[in-house]
């Protein structure tokens, strides 16, 4: 079964991916945090850098795009094709209100006409898109979709599946919660099971896989499942895929080495900017803290740091106490 690293805004960018892949190889695909597309395709410099092949060496990477403008998506897919990518992903899952109020991400799930217009535009014949120019760019591009069960009611997924089944989606990743649930409560496995039965496109599972046991439950329950996508569980335990595949458990020494290398890589990428580098590291600690039981006081100290020297001292103390 394939295992993918889910896109996580502010976390799984190019710097994190490179360091993670170096320490913990074995991820079948990484997905970029969503890249917003507008009609003129004026990508931000940081988004262009995210997609540069030189910034993602030896990594199987899938660009994930966010928006609701079919023309912008066509341009984005063409741009990705010119860079050498063979798959692009459409984000229909993000539950953030700053996204959904603009009818993007999971905000499209209860906008059937707008969603249909987007998918029609993306899956048009290549010659209709570029007037015959670079016809193969989209024709050879796999288009995958990441979705939720709906906006507010999981029953919505069945009408969504009727729509998705009209298109040659290369892989449909389903997070079995609705938008309004965010990441709260249990995933709706009963609905996911029905999705597996009804979907005419290959399905990938995403949601609440934090341990080897969690993965095993999904793998045993759905033996024909094509792939799983893991996000928060992998940030908390960057060796989780290795463990799933029978490798050694994550050690404190290994996690510390990974942490230190990542910090140095952020400092290099952000030209020695301590504040920005620390902010990026602090994004990880809500997940990595699960490796440290009875360490709330020390974790709290880490979150309070503003200077690099203080941050390093707090982290070193945390790892020393774990030994």
C-alpha cells in the first residue's frame, strides 16, 4: 500500500521535505501545501520556489492547487507540466474559514455548480485548453482530488461522488469528516466504506493515522485500499512510515538530530532570520510534544522563546530530561 505525506500549511514546505526525506526516506509521495491560483497565474515567489525541481531533489512531489477558477487551474497545470510534474492535486478539503468563505477548498463542496464548472474546465480536452499548443501537457497529467465528506452533512458525499465519477480522477483522497467538523471528533468510517464501494476512481484514505496501530486498523479493514495519506501523525513521529513497514522505532537521539538539522536548514533558507526560523519550528511542537510525556512545563518554555539561544537551550533541556 502506498503511503503519502499530507500537505500541511506552514509545515511541510520545501525545507521540511528535504530534511525529512534525508532522515526518513520511504514516503511514496509528498504533497505541497496548497498553492493558490488566480486567473493571471501570478504565483508568489515562494510558491514558485516550492515547485522548483532543484528544491525537491529525489522527492516524488505532487503540487496541490487551491482555487475555483478553471482557467487559473489550467494555467497552473500547464506550468507544473513544464516543470516536469506528472500529477497535480485539487484541494477540496481545506476547512479553514479564510479559505472556505471565498468558496475555495472545502467551501466548494456545497457549491455544486461552481465545483462542476471547475472540474469541467480542468478535465476538458487538451486542444480546447491551449488551442492546440502543448496539447500533451494536461493530456498526460494525472489529476487527483483531495476532499471531505461534505460541508455540514456526511450524506453530501454521495452526490459529490456522483459528480466525481464523471471525471477520470487519478486518485480520490477522502478525509471522512465534513468541513464543519474540522479535525474534531471521530472520522466517519461507515461513510468512507460506502465511498469505497461507490467510487469509480481509485481511493486514498486520509485521517487520524498517528500510530502503527491506527494504520493497521485501516489496512486490515480495507485490504484493497490503494493508498493512505498521513499528516499530523508523521509530523509527530517522522519515522512513522518506517515503523509501519517494520523498521525500527523512532529514538530520542534520532528525533533530536532531525530537529537540529531542520533548524539549521531553516536558518540557512531564511538567511539567518532567527524569528522566522523559530516560528517554523514552533509549528511542529503541537505534534512532536506527544513524544514527551509529563513534560508540559518544558514544552511551555519552548513556546515562549523568542531568541535562538533560548530556543536551543529549552529544546536541549527537554531532550536531556527524556534520557
